[in-house]
C-alpha cells in the first residue's frame, strides 16, 4: 500500500455539476410545444389528451415519436425538436 | 551511478551462485571500471572497489534485472553484452578476461532478482517506471479504512470491493497485452469513454485475477456493441442485467465454472468477471440504481451473472452455433433476468423432455405474451443425456422447441381467459411463435447429477427493439 493511501478513481471522473433548470416561460402564447411519444405503452393516451388541451388554447403543438423507448432519441430527432419548438413534453413511463 | 563504460555486476548475498562469483570481483575491478550493485547486504563484495548497496533497487530495476548474478558490459552509456547466472564462457566473453573463473564449475544457475519479489515489481514500476496510468488519484485519510472509503465514494454495488491501489491495478494490467490508454468505447448511460485502465480498476474492485482481464475486456466490449442495447438494459423498469456466457478454452483455462452450481456462488472467476462488467457500467457509465437504472425489482444477477458452457463434442457449443470456430474463446452477453428451474425427473425420451421444456418456456414474461423476451435454456448433463442417447443434436432440440412453441394466437389474445394481458386482436387466426427467430439460445451446463434444467428469461424488449445477444471473441 502506498502512503498516504492512494486509490485510482474507477469512475469517468466527471465532476457532478449542478445544472440550473431553464427559466420557465410566463406564457405559452406564440410558442411551439413538442409532444414526444417515446413509444411506451399507453403514452399516446396521455399525450393525445394534453395535445388536445394545448391546441384548445390556440397553442401550436408538434408531435414526434422515438423509434424505441429503449434507446436515447436519435440525434437528428433531438435536433429537429430543438429547432422547431421552445418546449417539449414527453410521456416518460407507463 | 553505475559505470557507463565498463562492467556492472548485480548480485545479492542470499544467492549461492552470487557467493560463488564473489571471489572473482577483485579480478574484474583490476581489469577496468566496475560497479557492483548489491541488492540485500553490504557485507557482500565488501572492500571491492565500485561496490554499492542498491537499497531502493532503482538501479537493478532500471537495468531490467531478472536474475542474479548478472554481468553487464556498458559502452558509451549503452549496454552491449550481458550474462546471467554463472556461465564461465559467457562471463569470460563479457568481461574480456580469458582466464576468469578458472577452477569454478562451468555452469551454475542464479537466483531471481529482488526486483521480482512478490509485490516489489509493481512498487518499483510505480516509483521509477512509466506505468501508463492516467486515472485520477484519490487520496484517502491515513485512518480511513480503504474498503469503507470505496463505499463512501459510491463505487460499490453494495458489497465490499477490493480497494483499487495503483499496485493492484498495475498487476491487473499485466493480464492483458493491451495498452492502459486504449479506449474500448463509450459506456452508457453517460456515454463516458472507457479505457483498458478503467476496466482494470473496476476488475480489481470486483475481485478479479489478472488472468481474467481478457474475459472482462471482451465482456465490456460486447456490452458496448449497439445491438446489445446496454443503455436500455440498464434503464429499463424490467428485471434484466448483462449475463455473460463463456465458451472455449480460455474460460476453462481461468476456471470459469460450468459444472456443479454453475449458476450459483462459490467460483471466483464467475463471481468476479460478471461483477467487473457491472462495476464498469456503474462507475464508468454512471448507471446507478435509483438514478438512470429504474428497475422496479431488479434481479440478483445484477450483482454478477457469469458462467461457462459445459462443452462436449456431441453438442455444438453456443459460440460455434453463433459462427465462431470451436477452438475460439468467446463471451456471449444476454440481457438476462432470473433463473427458473425446470424439474422433470421422469422423461426418458427426447419427445417428452422437449414438451416439458416447451411448457416451461411458455411462461417466459407471461404465458400469453409472445415474441417479447428471448430466453436461454440451460440443459443439465442428465437431461442432455436423454437427447444424446436418442441422437438429438442441440439444433434438433431447438427446432422441436420452436415448433412446439408456435401456437394459435387466439388463446393468447388480450382478454382471452379473462386476462387483459395478451396479444393484439389483429393477430387473431394466426400461428404465433413464442420466441422471435434467434431468440432461443441453448447451452449445456451444470453438475453431473440432477434431472433439472433452467430457463433464464430475457428482457421483454428483446430483439432489435431492445437487446440482441452479442458474442465477442476473447483476445488479449
């Protein structure tokens, strides 16, 4: 054993960074909201309802779908969502 | 400093051959510049010009000394000749003294250099050598228990780990020819680059021997293949974890158990290889339960799940079925849940036993679900014998099971039998196989007594939607 005791870090050595939440919008007026279906069972039930409620308030809703919930969204889809919207709602789990 | 033009002798008093050549040191000193590096006791070569105690063994280490005595001829700061042990002809040639050692025996083997004593080699490499280690060094308190320090830093799976000291990591790295800095890929969920060094650190913590390193590296590489879907295997609310099936001679060489209690505890290779993979996912990838790992219940196999196939010539082993040469060594990763026993002590024909297996396989995930989870059927030697005696190959058993497990969908539809779970109504009238093509793996393992086999269900998101088993050759 070395002295003073030294251990080698088994982690990715990414210091935990406390990331601040994005500022919340005061209003949804004039904004586009992405509604992302991650392909989880019955996620569409929740998302259909919330889409209808938002559309009823005159808010632009864009629908997207991940190919499978088991993998992160493809980069192109993430970029498309970010380019076309200011907010995103997803149904995370069943 | 040892001479840069002349002779260097490296010796220790605790070596009979070194004592044999001690009377010759005067003649060597008289013939030209000489350094005698003594590894243990300054009483050796006392009074000989140029004798010095190599107390830290730095000079012996830098001269790559493996044996004592060693005689080296230096010229312009470079080594030009070397002899080790006592070999009269070699010593005369290196020293240039034609009559050296007259009266001594022609040959006496030497002893190991103290630089190679247990635990010393790594310490010398750390102090004087280029280790190639780049991982962040974490200082812990003098009074801090290193095992507790690993718990406190969140590095463990809940069981104690072996503290990854630089010496242990260096020893682990000696188990592979690959460079510590080589990047194997990006480990989910954080997609952090994983080096051979990071694998070695986690292998130390898991309790691996250095000789397991090639298996651990192959397992990590398999987990990083996209088809395996390690991200989903980790973050799913379902049960699975990466199960490692070892095939081929390297698994047998390091003692991966395929016999009695193959799926259980008690074998270091099984326990630590599977655990090392899980620790890499946890520590390098950041995959911790309660964070990205959202499993509702998990499974004990998420501590470690590794075993070898008990290979016999009559049944094609898994790696051969998956396209590798029989003499190749592989790991196959499978997103496995728990072990479900198959108890059939009465079947003596392959037809009857296959029906038993099929009946038990039908309940993987849920009796009314199909084409969802893969499965591994582990056939015990006693059960296997029933098939061997009837001349059934592993492939024939597989094909018969797939046939038996293809049934009309109607009884499995959602709502049928008063159970809401089930297949979509659109499948009414169709024949449905329980497993997707390629979704039923068969291996032979277990002890020699017991008419029992086992089913290890796969993730209910098996196949291209989630996880496909991946086989990776074990190299170095």
